[in-house]
C-alpha cells in the first residue's frame, strides 16, 4: 500500500514538474521572435509532424536568439541590457534604448541588490581590436542553430571583414548564409561591401549588389538607396560611368531631395563631356 | 524482578491517505532478563508492528514501550540491543567484513576490539570463509546468518529477532537454535517472533500470542502447553484453537 | 558527527561503484575536448567561449551528479530495506540525513574538482591562466553543490526518486532566474501580488548568487571578500534549513 501511495505521489509530482517545464518553454518564447527552421520542416510531412516541427523549431530558434544576445554580451564584457541588442547599433543598425530599472524598496532589497551588483558584470566595457575575435564563435553558433538568422550572417561578416581584417573568411561565412537564405538582400549587400571596400573587386561587388536588388524580400527605401549608391560606385570604378549615373538616378526617384545624389550625377555627367 | 522489555497498553495505527488501519489495540506484555520470549501470531497480527515500535521505527498512537527503563526509541538503548530483521538486505557491494566494520563503528567499538569481535561473530555464524565475498554473492541462508552476526556484533543484552529461521535449511535452523540457547546461557534476553511453532516450543521460556492487534495470552510455555505426553505439536493445536475461538 | 561520516563514506563507496558517474565523466571530458578543439574562421587565441562552454558543461554535469546520487539515497534504502538494520543501530535520524547530505556533497564536489583540473589543463594549453576570480567561482560552485545536495536530500524525504530528480533539476534551472523574473514583474502588479512575489523572492534560494561564470569569462577582477562571505553564510543558512526540514519529515516517517 505504501509503494502504491508513493507511486501515486511520484506521478503527481512528475506531472506537475512537466507542466511547469512546458510553461517555462512557453514563457521563453514570448520575448523572442520565432523563425521558420527549414531543416526541421521536413518533419511536417508526417502526420502531427507540424506540431513536432513547431516545437523543435521553437527550441532551436529560441536557442539561436539567446546565442545572438551572447554576441552583444561579449562585446560589452558580460554586461547585458534587458531586451536590447547593442551589436546591431555597433554595425550601424538599430537605436540605443533605455536601461533596465533597478528596484529598491527597503534596506534588505538594497543589500541584495548590492550583492547582485558585485556578483555580475556591472560596468559596461568594450572589447577592442584583437579581443573582438572572442565574439566570432557566437556568430557561428547562432547560425548553426538557426541557418535563417540573416542578421548573424550579415553582422558577423561585417565584423570579420572590417574589425578582424579577415575578408576571405567573411565572404566564406556569408556565402554560406546566402546558400541558406538565397533571397536575403542583407547578406548579398554585405558581401558586396566586402568585395568593394576590402578586396577592391568591383566586378564581384557589382554582381552582389545587383543580386541584392533583385531580391523578393521586403526592402525599405533606405536600404535600397544604400545598395544603389554602392552599385553606382562599383560601376564608376569599373569605368561604367553611365551605369553609375543611372543608379544614382534611381536613388533620386526614391529620395528626390537627396543633394548628394544630384551632386554625383552632375559631376559624373560633366566628367563624361 | 523488573522486566527488561515492558509494553503497556500499546496502540498503533497506520494511515494511508484517508484510510486508517489499527494495527495494535492496547497490547501489554513484558520480557525478563535472561529469558527467551516467543511472540507468535498469524500473518498481520501485529508482531512486526510491535517490534518496529520497540526499535523506534514507528511511533505508537497511545501507550508506551520501554526497554531498560528507558523509552524504546531512545538512542542509549540501541547500544544494548541487537536486531535481526525478518527480510533484510545489506548493501550488496559490501562484504561481511565491511558491513560488520561499518555497524561496529556505529557502536563506537574501538578498532582492535571490533576486529576480534568480527572474527568471532563470523565464526559463530559460519561465515569465516565468506568474510571478503560481496554480499550479493551470498546465498539466502548465508545472508540470514550474516543478519545474526550483525545483530550480535555489539554483544547486546537484548536481542530482537524477527523470524530468525526465515530462509534457513534444517541444519541452519538447528545452528540458529544452538546460538540462541548459547546467548541465553550468557544472560541475554531474547525476544523473537516466529511462525515456526515447533521452534518456539523447543526454546522459549515464555510465549505471547497475538491476533488482530490484541494479546490473547502471555504465559510461561509449560503453563500453556501443559504436561501432556503426546507426539503431536501441542503448542500448534493450542495456538490454532485460540485463534479460532477468538474469531468465532 | 562520527555516525554521519560513516553514512557519508557508505554513500561515496556506493557512488564509486555505480557506472553513471563514469559515463558522465567521459561525456563531459569529450564535450570539453570538442569545444577546445573547435576552430572558428581560422582565428587564434579564442579562450572566452571555451571558458563559458566548459563552465556550463561542468556546472550541469556536477549538478546532475549531485541530484542523481542524492535523490536515490532515501528511496533506495527504504525499498531495498537496508535501512532497517541500519536504523536499529545507535544512529539518529538527523545523523542519517546529515550523512547522506555529506556523502552526496563530497562525491559531487570531488567530481567537480576533477573536471576543473582537466579544464585548467585545457586552459593552460590555450595560453590562458588561473585567475583570482576563477578560484572564487570554483569556491562558490562548491557551495552551490552543497546547497543543491541539501535540497535533493530534503526532497527525498517527501518524494520518489524520479519526482525528486525532475523537481530538483527544474529548480536548478529556474533558481537562476527568480530574482530577475520577479523584479521584472514587480512594479506591474498590485500590492498583494507584489507581496507574494517578494515573499517567494526571499524564501527561495537564489542560485544565481553562486554563479560567477560571467565575470570569469570576461576576466573581471575578483569580487570583494564581503560578497564571498555573505554568499557563504547565505548557503549555510539554506543548507541548514533544508536539512532541518528533511530531518523533521524523516523523523515523523514510519519505516
């Protein structure tokens, strides 16, 4: 009778624990974006596989998002801002947001807050120069868990090429990104920039900028204008001045008041004469 | 003479959820120094419950159980008590020597005395050759004898044996009987429960008969059995008759 | 205390004979090796990720060891009936619980120190060294293992083996997030709910206090001595509470 009672209690506790685990998994999903993990979607061909692929996909993509936040954490020597990602700001994307509010109600709260303050990294610092290489494993891990994490490829490529002076590795990494995300204009653009700025291979740069422009993915005007500007200069450095001018004319169509575009068009048209 | 073991109006019950099972309904008995007290009863009568209370494994709901004038669950008593459980297992990865060493250290016996005593009890139990054999490789009979060895490792004044002949062959039973009698001759008090009425009849001084949590009789063995010259096991007849009368 | 130590020795001997510790040992060494040998974009001098991942592996493996070893102590003793001849000896129930906790703590701490030794060898091979903050981190993790062992032993007086393992590991994961989670929602709730949340915050032990991994990874200077002392006192207070609860429950238990 005792064994039966114990088994019954054990079952109860196990069920409660399982329910708590599912709740935690659900709560974990709330602050994170969800992605579609194509490698797991092959599971959806089996009956009920859709649910399995969503659950598994959720775990992988959730993990990838956590790994992505690790990049930011490493950049700032372990200090994390709640719900914010500095790494995008460093790469020229995103805007700085407000800091986490520390709650202190009474002396005991203050004491424990002070204790926590000392136990965790508390003053923001920055990795510099060669130490920035410590970020790279986390870019790699992010893309391993979620090959559709476009930002990880694009920002990782930027970091490799421009901060760590490894343009070849950057291109190799981003080409892997293109393979997993063929329609990503961000990765194509970034490859183009590496060829343009670092390797001075304007023909290849042109190829990738044009590829970016052909993308079916939703692109805002600023991104499009940025790509067109780079394409313009790629053409210009290859001696294709008219094509360069045509690119800037497209920029003008997007932003009719853009003075820089007008100046370049005038300058290059005068140069042709 | 003051009894060594004294149980007065002992009540005990088990609770499993909302269910309540009364195991003992106010039992009273005593065991005196140097005697062998046989505690007999059918299955589920309350024998093991009584022993569990004597050893402090469970708490009574009412009444008291006293050994050497102290509450039965007192730690002081345990230095003077030896216990052989009905079904007991010992850590299978240990050897008889190691398990006796472990138990001996709990009794705070010094190393030299303990080593000598281990050799002595193993010899008594016929386990000298199996001293360093892992317990998982011992037979049931050997395990039972190991049980007796660990019960007497501290040279106790009181031995509480729950079904000491369980798992023993006729030779083993004879050896067990001889050991118990030898301990009695040394002035030990032995309190044991058994189903084997023939064994009880052979060695006990006094007998307590329990059924469904109540004591039916506590008496000297020869006063229960009488001086009847017969080849039948008279205690068995009397026992069965008593149980049937009570239940009728 | 002597009796408790005898019980502890028995726990250690039993654990050494079980295969699961060796399996976990080999698994963690293999994982650390893979992490150490990994190459990223032909970059050299990458140490931080190795420290972080190794610490994570070591932390989880040693906690699993503590939980698995601790959770089975009482249920297995009861089911196998080895407890009866033991409790008939002059052994208090509090000494029994204490001994089980001590044995569980020692075996998990021993495994942790072995893993740490191997980790330090890998660290030297990567051109890094042992820092003051690493020593502090090791000390705090030892305290954490002792605390988790006490939680597991306490729960073993209430639950079966399987339920205990589930709840303990779940608590280990959640115990690192209590403070942050509660402070995040605290100013969004009403006063009554806030009071309940604050009570939970103070009642449950914060396992993140024992985690210096972020500071170790990012090579921060050692934390002040008062912080280590406070965490140590915090640990021992909770260990005492859990062992007391476990002892009281076990004392009332009918064997």
